[in-house]
């Protein structure tokens, strides 16, 4: 566990600040490189992210209050990475999310967290390019970490464990929307701009 302070709200507020800054930075970079025609798509993606994050702040504050132990170790640190052009991203994975969700929801209903962890780990491994499928990968890695936190013996107990189960399973609701964001972002990533990969941190699995 990184510290003893809940930090879901902090994680979201840091993400909002970084996304606002990077939106301005990308906009200037696009104009400098004569890629102005992509600015509206860029703004659409980032405004969608920022708006959803703003809506999440009250929920994050409540989670910090009622699940402090879980929220103190559920998130990766947000860092303001320098934006640097990348080699053109030409590969966008198109995993069978419908199949994954059917199997994952079945495992969740049965509280089969070994199977849920296995299914999620295998799906992450299908997303091989670090510059694409960034939103989906971030959600899946967060889900994988949450699964590991939940199934760790005696780490969470009582009401906090019951509440965290709901938090953990809620990741499944974000799978399809995340993939849709990645599809929109790919047109810009193909130009060599590292959108989303520069804003979304890698989330390591949990080891108590």
C-alpha cells in the first residue's frame, strides 16, 4: 500500500488538471504542424474525458470516505508527461469485447475472481501497441488491480469489502465506452501524436 490516505478524488482532480493542460498543449502543437483540421476531434475526445471526470468527483469523495483502505491503494500516480511525437501508431487492436463481457460478467456473478483475473489479464495482453487502445488498457489494468485487491485474503474486511466489490465490478460498465474513445483517438494517434498514452498512467497489478 502506497500510503494511508484515500486518493480517488485526488486521482480524478490530477487527471482533470493534466487533461486540461495537455489539451492546450496539443492544440498548439497541431496548429504548429498544420494539423488544424484534427483540432475539433482532439477537443471532442478531451472534453468527453474531462466532463466524465468532473461528474465523477462527488462519487470519488464518497468512496474515499467509506472505503479509505481500498482507495489508498487502488490508483496509479498521475504524472504530467512531456508530450513528444511518436512513431506513427498503425495498429489498433480489435478484441472480442462482447465475448469478454459475457465471460467476465458470468465470473463476477459467481464471485470467481481467479477466472475474472485470468480473463482480464489475457485481454490486456491482446493490446500490444502502447500508443493505441490506451483508454481500454487503462480501465482493464485498473480492473485487474481492483480484482487483486478484493481477492487478497484479509486485506479488506466487513462493509468495506462489500462496498469495494461494487466498485470493482463497476469497471465492466466502462469497457465498451473506453473502446469507443480509443476508436476516435486512433485517427490522431496515426499521425504520431501520443494522445491518451501520455495522459493515462500504467496501472500495475496489486501485491499487498
